[in-house]
C-alpha cells in the first residue's frame, strides 16, 4: 500500500521580515533577495515596512505579501524617532502586523528596527531574529537607542550579523550562543572579463551621507584627475549631502569629471567600471562592495571597520588605505589606473573570494542559522 504524498510546502515556515522601507541600501537588497527566494521556494513570506512606500526602490515578487505601516513621524522637532510617542506608535503597529501575519519567525533588519521589533514581539509566541547590518562599535543610533540596543538585543531569539567583527563587539551584551554569522547572498553574474573593459571609469555606490565619505573621495579624485584627466568618477546614490557634495566638486574644479546618477540600478556601472571605491568611515559588510567583487572589480577600501577587511586582503583581493586619508586614497587609485595587470589580478581574486556568498549557499546558511524549514 503506497503512502499518501506529503505537501512539503504546507509544512514550511511562515516568515515576516521587518525593515523601515525598501529604498536603496544594502540591507534592503538583502531583505528583498531573501524574501523573493524564500517565497519562490514555497514559503509564506510577508515584508513589513515601517515607513511609507514612496521611497521604495527594490521590488518584491508577486507572491510576497507587503504590509506598509506608514508610521513615519510628521516632523523631526515634534515627533523624533526616539521620542516616546512615535516609539510606542511604531511598536504597536508592528505588533499588530505580526499578529495578523502569524509567522513562525520574524526577522528584523538594522538597529532601530531591531529594537522596535523586539519590543513589539514581547510576550508573543514567535521566534525573533534580528540582523545587525553595520558596525555596532562605530555606528551611533543616538543615546537612547544605543542604550536600548545593549539592553534589548539579548532578548532576541537570535542575533545575526554579516561580519565577524560585529559579532565580537556584541559579545559584550549578547550571550555568545545567540550570535551567528550569516553572509550577504550574491546572485551569479556573467562576469565580463576585465581585459574587455575600455571605459576609464572609477565607481562609488552608496547613499550620500557622512558615513560613506564621498567628501573625502572627491578630494582624493581631485589629485587623480590632475594627472589622469581622461578618467571619470561615477557616483551612484542619493542622499542628504547631494547639494553639499556638488558644491565641493565645483570648488575643487572637478565637476566635469564626475557623473552623478542619483538613485539608479548599479549593475550597468559594475559591468563598465574598472575600479570600485569604498572610502567609508565605518561599515558592516556593504552589499555594494560584494556586488562589485562579484563582477570582478578590483576594490579600494578603508581600514575603518572589520567588515570590508574580511573580504579584502591588501594586495591580494583589493587595496586597503587608512580611513580619512585622501592622499593615500589618491595614490591607491593612481596605482591601479597605472597597472592593468594588477587590476585584473585583484578583480579575479575578489570574485573568487565570494564563493561562500553565492545565492544558493548563502540561503542555506541563513536557513540553518535561523532554524527555518
């Protein structure tokens, strides 16, 4: 007598993923990749966006439910994010969304969202996994939020991070058995050979804010363009420093050598560029760096945080320069511009370094870590 077939998909975990919005950013790209992949595998997946959807950039698959809470504060002066009123309002909204979704596992992304989700799920029969996406040793959320991070992270079922340096920092306030490393998933790409690239293009991808150090990048490139005026810098991203950075470029006399794309899909530029630049003042494991490496781009990063240094070995899979040192960054750029063979070798080593981040392998790592079926 044959046994009846079991519908495996009906036994699979129901997942809710929480983030502030689906705008540009590495965390949003990772969340979208995970949500779409898990939904395609037959799981029930819901994404809960705390803010509105007008700034959304990444697209969810049609079989992913998207709940937009739209509980953004109306003014900074009256309803700050760390004000009691907006905190309570957001916590209650997230809690209601979790109840309506009835997930087996809730996964939150980024510091403040992690804290709000832990509070929202208090007393509920649900496994809460939080994902730290930055360098908690250097990222300051604000006094109140920094305090709550140290008090509340330990209450999560699991605390994940995409850098081992972040895990080491959080050992000071999270039990070691709750900490787990999970990689950023990277899809397979058809890498164009570096020898086939003819565009004399430098590339930087990231929001225009102090953390990303575009001001330092512009000063470094001013020195580069004095001796190599045939090269151009493409900056993909938007943000609060858009106007100030344009003014800085004008004052340095390099505006004609810069292409500002604003919010844009960077894949085209990964394929065309010859050098990727990450001058950040602090980072987790930036998705933009991994995407560039995935396309075989040689990268120059700073030594500000452990995340990029877990992927970039100086002179082996990229170049490392001191943080906030425009002269060193300029010299490193000129070194790569002048050495095509080194660009090819570093780019190939960078792509090879990402084997553990391939989408299928990374998904399995996430699933094992957070205990979903």
